[in-house]
């Protein structure tokens, strides 16, 4: 995977540079207008792609979210088990080497049956459909527009 990175005022924006893949660049005005010191909520992002976790963190933190990241399903489940009372929303990838997202979701639900989770994946919608029956709160298909992503996460956290 090839990513380019832009840095301005300690905020990094990544874009996927592979032919045929478009990750829209976030407009700097969008970031700078949104810099917020008030906490909007605590998010745990679980994905095996460190670059995507950087995008998630870099796009949510300026909007007042506290973002924790886990680069494996196991790490994410362990973090959630220790900190679930402090997590408002989990962003969860589906395809990870050590465990698929539906199994991670089951583990999170064992700890907290009311876990608020959004599937963040490039998989087909049928994967999300099955998980919605078990309480999944949302689905964001990769690649996504960063402005839409931030809005959807905000809506999910505000619904708590």
C-alpha cells in the first residue's frame, strides 16, 4: 500500500496513491475550523493497517475526539476489556489477520452487550447486514470522504 502524507500545523493527512484508489484530500480549512479542545467522546479504532489508523486519529482528534488505536484484533479486544467503560464508540475493520471483525464484535459484546460499533471496511455490504442483526450501529465503506467520516462518527457518539 502506498500513501502520501501532507503535514501542516502538526496535522497529518494521508492519501492512498495507488492507481484507481481515491482517498479525497481533506481541505485544510475543514481541519483548522474544527480544532476543538472540548472532548466529544472516546473512540477505539481497531484495524491492522497502521496508515488507516493514522488517518482515523488525524481526522477525529482535531474535532475533539479522544482516539485510541489497536493494530490487531487481539490488541483491540484486550484494550476494550480493560477500558470499555471509557469507550463511547468502536471503529472496527472486518478483515484482519488474527480475527475477523464479526468475531471481534462478539468478544466486545461479551464484555459489554451495549457496545456501540461501526464497521469500517472495504468488504461487501452483506458482511455488515449480518452484523446489524447482532447490534452493529453503523457501516462506513472504505475508501471514505473524511468529512463524511467525521460527521458519521460524531452522529454515532452523540447518539450515546
